[in-house]
C-alpha cells in the first residue's frame, strides 16, 4: 500500500505491477440509470471511469471499487457498453465492468475490496459510535 495513501499513488503502483497505465476519466454521460463507474481493460491500458457531479469521496470509492474488480480479475459484465467510447477498438477491449449496484457476487466482492483497501491504507473512516435514535438527532 503506498504511503501516504492516495488513489493516484495506488493507481501508479498497480500500473507498474500490471505493466500498463491506468487512466482515470469521468464518464462521458451522467444520465440516470447509467453506471456510476466502469472499468475497461484493454491489452495496453486500463480505463477506470467514474461518475461526474458526485463528491470527491464518492468518486474515490467508485475508483477503488473498479480497482477491486481489477485485483479480483473479474470478467464479462456489460461488454456492450464499450460502444459508448468511440476511440476504443472493440476488438481490443478485453473486459468491461460497470458499477450501478451490487446485484452480483462480483459487485459485492469489488465493494469489499474497496473497503479493504481503505482499511489497509489506515483511512480514518467513520466514527464507530452509534448514531442513536432519530428523535435525538432532530
């Protein structure tokens, strides 16, 4: 785990280990119902796309989730979405994985990997104290 931890430092380290660059990009569309994250692995580069217009913390979690897919070597979800990216040769795309929920074991595993990365990075996380009753907060 890179120290100090940043998503960029983690991506640089993973790119060296994988032998190809990792490019972080906002998704070209921010339409409702579209995925909020996507990993497209080609033979020369890994693209990680994240939602526009969301908080930096949410974007970080999306990127770490997609890195979780990479680390778990997931394959086969959402291959038809490669057509959204006209500069990519569809024959060159090895895998496309999208993030729009957690309905599959792969999505759950990728989300767990994102949480484990933050834990290993000693990310401060949230206050472990219970929130209490809703009436106490109002």
